């Protein structure tokens, strides 16, 4: 696996640590793509730690490339949803019981009625999500899941006002799996602050939310569910309560699920390899 950290930062910061010909310049912003195994990666770490009170990155993301052999031998995969849309359910009439949520991190509120969304706002993909991770899937996805006998998907109605959508359904996971300590999340790849000076909770002391953003690949603890289901949500969440955002689960799928997506040519999905840690 090749692991590249893509960061955007002010060129003034970049030039103190990197030669001018490294990365791409766009206005005053330098975009760097840094291999995690390289000495440059340690330089980025130094640079970020030096200015810890105010992160130097405008944005960061890991890009992971796998060999065919790594895809073929993976027993579990992390499923990403490429498209996010607004407005979210709550702004369209979906009701949540926030008293059920953790008072510290805001995770685990309970949805009290069907998911209401604006018909026109839903992207023309087979899967898409709102900012607080309400997932909608197309009827083609639902048909494929039935045809392939994929286990672990729960489909619920999507409402447009009083009308039930014929084209889209809400997707939830029947089962949860537990992330292992090898799943690392942070504010940046080098900052693991748990509660900010302003009182923002990035890591819940009760264990619901493990960090603002995922830094590592996903590792789950081995359990029966991991082998019996094709679609699962993580028990622990990533993110924070802010505006309409809520801490959200990570979705894990079997290799068979990915084969279905590929062979049925369903759109909107991206995958990474995930790991099952034997206890
Ligand atoms: Zn919590």
C-alpha cells in the first residue's frame, strides 16, 4: 500500500521546509503530496507541531493506493460515500430525539420518523449522504442487494413531504462492529487533542467518538458479525457536533459487497482496505 498525505498550506510556510520545486503552487497556496515513508513526512510533522495553536494546513487528506494482490487478499473494506448533499433531513421535517444523544459528544441521537428530504436535492447516484450522515440509496442498489443476497442492509422509506419516494431509500446498518485501538483519528495526522481550549470535544471520554477525522486505515476487533454480514457500521464514531454535523459511524463491507458494486456498476462508492484484528 502506498500512502500519500496531500496537504494545502501557505507558500510562506512551505518554503521554510521544502524546496521551491516540490509540490504545486496555486496563488499563495502550495499543494504537497508526501509519501508517508519519506523524510518529508517528518518535516511536515515538525512544521505542524511548531504551530500547534493554529494548524498550518488549510486541508489534508490521505490517499491510499493498493496493489491488486492487496485488494484480492482483503477480508474487510472501508466504504466511503463520495457525494454529500444539502439540506439534511432535520431541515426537511425529520425529527430526532437529541435527549437520547451523549451530552458530551452528541453521538447516538435517535431518529423518530421517516427520513424527509427534498426530491431535487438528492444526487443522481446510487448512494449519497447528507452532512450529518443520513444515507440514501437508489432503487437499483436495493435490487442489487436482494439479487446478491447481501446481508446487513436495512432499507427505510424516504419521504418528500407526504409522498414516499419511489426511487430512493434510507440505508442503515443492521449490525455494529467495534473499532480496535489501531484505528487512529485526530485533528490532523499529528494532533490528537481530545478537548480543545474552546471546549470542543474531539474524543469522548465515554468512548462514543474517537476523533475528528480518520488518520489511519480502519481496524476492527474480530467478532462473529464481521464474518456473517456484508454491510456494518462502526460502534465508535468520527467527527463532532457542530451545526447540523454529528459524530458519524464508519461503514465496513465485505469483499462480496464491493464485487456487487463493481459488477452492477453502481455509482458513488469508494473503498479502502480495512483490517480485522485478532484479539
Ligand atoms: Zn459521547
